[in-house]
C-alpha cells in the first residue's frame, strides 16, 4: 500500500487529507512493525521481513490528542534522553519494538571474523540504548496514576525481551559455545560480564513487572494485559530456572514459581501463556536449551 514509505514507494491509496488520517495510517504501519518484530523473538536466523526503520522516522503522537482529532507533535524515533517532547505509551512501544528488531538482526548476524570486534561494539551500543529506554519508561510508569499504569507494560516488556535475548547470546562463558575471534579479547570479556550482570538486573525488573501485572489483573481484569508481556516473562523465568540449577537458591525458585503462577492466570485470556508454561516445565531441574554455560 506504500504506507511504509510515503516519499518513494508507490501509493495505492488516496492522499491523506487530514493529520488525523495520516496519523491513523502511521499507527497502522507501526502496529505491523511491532507485531513482526515481536513474533521474531526467540527465532534464530529468521530475517525480519519489513524494512529497517530509519532513526529519523516519526512515531505516533499523543493518544489523547489523536482521539480528539487535535494536532500534536510527532516525536522522532530516536530522541535524546534530554528531549522534553511528550511521548505517549504507544509511541514508547514503537521505540521498544524498534530496538527489539535491532537486537534480532544483531543476534541473527553471522559476523565475519574481521567484523567480530564491531559485532561486540554493536551489542554494547544496543544494550545501552535498550537500558536507557527501559529506564525512561520505568520513570514515566512510576509517574502515572495506578489505574493507567498498564499502558506502559508493553514498552517495558519489549525492552526486557530485547535485553534478555541480547544477554543470552553474549553471556556464554565457555569458548566452545561462542565465537572467540576478534582482536580485542578484553572487549569480549567485558561484554560477557555486562551480559551476566544484566541478566540479574533485567530479570529482577521483569519480576517486578510480573507482580504489577498480577495486581492489575486483580483490580481491572485480564483484558488490561497485553500479550506482548509474555516473552519477557518467559525469558525471565528461564533465567531464574538457570540460576536455580546453578545454586539451588530458594529465592530463585520462588521467582520462577511467581512468574509461572501469573502466566497461569493469563492463560484463559492469552493461550500463548499455556504454551510458555509447557516450555518452562521442570526447567529448574534440567536445561531447556540456549547457552551452555
């Protein structure tokens, strides 16, 4: 339809006569991008079908302004942390999905031996960007009234999914499990330490999100919870299962069971929760795949 590139692609629809209509088309295209990047999480070496999003792409405006048909500023996809432009929860989800797509591309990239150092640098840049966005969304979430906080769940969860997937690839400490090429061996070791520490930090953030999801379900019902939270919950649960296998910690087992319990509650609304629960079965006792530590 040409929605992805209004400047150069053939436009099959009529020109948008109003800002409201243009915004609706923009939101439709971004929804497509979010869905495609989300369904690629966890699938190794499956390329993303849609085009690479440019940093100067604009994202959806304020939800309230759009609903009222009032003109509003459309923020840029990549903005400095210091920018004072108001960014709506859906737009934050767009930013998080963009980073998730970048992480998927990075994970699926077969780095040439001569490009390994750049590959490590890219991983560090991605984890910094995703961590910064997660911190922003967490701050905005904490400043939102409790009845509306669920609107930030998707962006937070997509950031966590991106970080956990990235850390999973770069946390392997056995040389048989990784490509140990590249001239800067210190960069590889530093990235591994960042990944190991990041696993703990982001899993804890996801556990806190799990508790908020449970509280929201109890107060407002299952319909308030987006399916985009599922992968983050699954990856965090897998991380706690790994920790439990390593040291048998009761706290890690408790965190794993907490996430399982919430996923079971989500099962009647989102069937994928039951599928993830099946994958998590007995993972505290046996390895379910991924990095061999």
